C-alpha cells in the first residue's frame, strides 16, 4: 500500500516537467563543478606528489564536488518537496487518500518513500561522474560509498523536513520558502557553536553540515547515522500528527 | 427480510472553533435505502458527510458503518464506504484508466479483480470512451463521473455522494439518477442535494437539516402526502359564473385565476367527478383539471424557515 502511493508520487513528479528540469539543471551545474575540480587536481598534482600521505583524487575531486552538491541541493530540494501534500490539499485530492482504507502513517510513509526514490535517482545519476574516473585511475571505493550514503541520508532528511512543511499549508510557494529557510537554518546553526572552545556544543551537533562533513571525509560514525535517522523519523511523525490533527480543526 | 442497519449516526456534534456546525444529529440507514440529505447552504450537510467518511473528527457522538466505528476501526469502516466529495478528488495529470487503477489499489482490491472492477465502474458511469484521456482535459461533467466511478469501484456497501449531479447535462443527470437507483437496490446510498426534484426522483427517505439540527426525517411518500393541498384547478372554455361553480358538490370555495381558470377548494373528498359531470351536462367545455399540490419547494421552505427548530424532529417512517 505504501508502495502504491510512492509509485503514484514518483509518476506524478515525472509527469510534470519540473522533475526533469531539476535533474537536468543539477546535472549540468555539478558536471561543471566536477570538471573544475578535476582541472584543479591536475594543477595540484605535481605538488601532491611531493607530499607524503597526500590526499587522493577521491578527496580532492569527489568530496569537494559533493560538498558543492549539498549546497545546491539545499536550494533545489524545497522545489521537489513543496508539492507533496500542499498540492493535494489545494486540489482537494487528499480526501481520496483519507477516505481510502489507509492509516495516516501509510499515507505519509508512501509520500516520503516517493520523495526518497527521486532522491535515489538524483544521487545515483550524480555518482556516475566520479565513477567515470575509474577509467583512468583507482578510487577509494570505501570513501565513495560513504559519500554516496551520506548524500542519501542528507537528502532524505531534507525530504522529511520538506514533507512536514508541505503538510502545514496548501500553498506550494509557502511550503518551498519555509523549507528553504529551515534547511538553511539547520545548515548554518553551528556558526554560533564555533566560538565555543572545543567546538562540540549543542549547536554544532544540530548542524546538518557538521554530520555531512564527517561522512564526506570517509569517517562513518554511527552517531552521524543516528542523527539523520532521528531527524527523518521526527519529521515524519510530526507530519502524521499534523494530518491527524487537521481532522479535528 | 431482515433489514440491516449499515450506517448508524448517534448524537453527532461538531464545532468549528465556537461555531456549532452540527448539533446532536442522529439517524440510521438500512441496506437498500437511498437517503436524501436536504438543507439550505451551510446547514451542515457536507460536514456530516465528511464525518461519516472519516475526513473530519466529530466533537461528540459516534458513527458506525456496519458495526465498525469510524474512529476506532477506521480501516474496516472506510473499506465499506465510497465517497464522492463536493469537489471530485481526481488527479488532473493522470488518465482515467490510471486514476481508477490507482483508486482500486488504494481500496485494497486484489490484483486479479482490478480489471473487472475498472470495466464495471467505467460502464456504470459512461466512461468507456474516455479511458485514455487525461482527466484534466475532460469537461466538468466527465470529471464528476470519474469522481463517481472512484466512489463505486470497490463495490462499497455504503455510497456517499455529495451533490453528485452538479455540472452534468440533463441526459447525464438522468443516467446518474438511474445509476443511484441501481446502487440503492443492494447498497445504501446517501446523497446530498439542494435540487428537490432530484431527491424526489431518487430517494426513499429524506432528511432535512437546518443549522445542524435534524428537523425532518420521513419517507418520500410521507413528504409528498404532506404536500397535498385540498384544491383542484379547472380550466373551462365557456365558464359559467362563479355562483354555478360553488354549487357543485363538495366545493367549499372558488377562486378565479383568470377568465377561464378557477381554483376549487374542498374539504375532504375531491369534487373532480362532479365537476366533469356538471361540465358535460351544461357544456362548460372542460379542458384541464389538475389536482393542486404544494410543491416540495414550498414544503422545504416552510420547514427550513418558518418552524421553530426545538422539538420538531419527526419520525414517521412506514
């Protein structure tokens, strides 16, 4: 049942030109970034040879490309999540789901899974770029996998936050703007924490960036994994509660 | 035959903030009954339907569908309901076939049964020719039919239609009415409408609500009988004077409508026979004879406007 809703979600996304345009734009921009990083690597290459234990191509080219990718997708994800529930509310089609023999949990999980499938497609397409380097050199497969996973988790949490904010309104623009605001806030929230001596303040811990950074460096800490999973679950539960609550208003 | 109560609504009350939309509404619906829900705008018809289908939570009271409480066991209850809201909940970017298939899956139909269910629903709603078209490109009437098709695709025991014939042309209205009658044979149907002739044509029983209170609950026959007035209208080519008309048996009082038409009031039994007889004997040239009946509209207006609400709920089911 969750799969049925997820399939409808992903079909609806690709029926509108938005999904295609987003995939295209992201791919072009990150293709350019990737190229620039690669170029940069060739310049640095001679100097790196002199260093002992120098960072490899995976660190310099791929990690930094995905660092940029995270920021670009922070701006793009609200455009994908904005329609999920807000559009159904505006078109009064949410009634169809609520009148069907489904629980709110199934509806919300179906919507989230639909978004996550899109994220999966997006990230998998982006991963093709670093994989192309295998033609010329060896890559650190472990690090590559860590980057892939961190990207999925990061965008998964973007999607959960976007889904919740989309459930609060029937206006897609408001959903998009508030999602963008929330994501940006979670991104920069550690700026305050930086001034604390050891940099381990609560603010730092809350930051999306902080946890993402660790995984990009190939450090796979279970606390980072827990952070993303807790974030996703929290916002999904909030969405379920919000939709349940609306029947009481 | 044992009649089974499919829908049971008890003391339903619903507040929107401080505004009371429904106040202590109770009624029940048997299998094989078509219930018409009447009321002026803002009377609480849609709210009641939304509560019955689980789209809104009641402030107080219970709704049970074939014994399943809509709040406590929503899944079983919703499985038995087909609901067409005011705005048909259709995806404009899907084709009719895609949409109906999705609806069938949402209602947990078995994979093998989906094709048959879709064909059945499309045939019932006259959608056979538009299966491949995008819903967004269909006319309002067709979108409405798609809305009805999604409500009946899983063969629900209770079909709830909120103003089903809105936006349809007269032929489609007739088709939908006959569809409702067919549905009403084995299932229960609740329709809301403010078109009284529609309720008269399709329903077995009428509920009239006003300001969230039930003010009338009776079979359609009772409603029609109540509408009967004690007068007939006659039209005569060579009318005699009023004094001759008043002479006729049973006639109590005569009112002149125009040169040829008169309204004859009587007390108990109709003077129609005597009028015909007198007309033939005295060559008045009778060419029209109509028993008057206060229209359903009149009754509706009288019920929803003039009477005080308190204690007016009536049970006169036969």
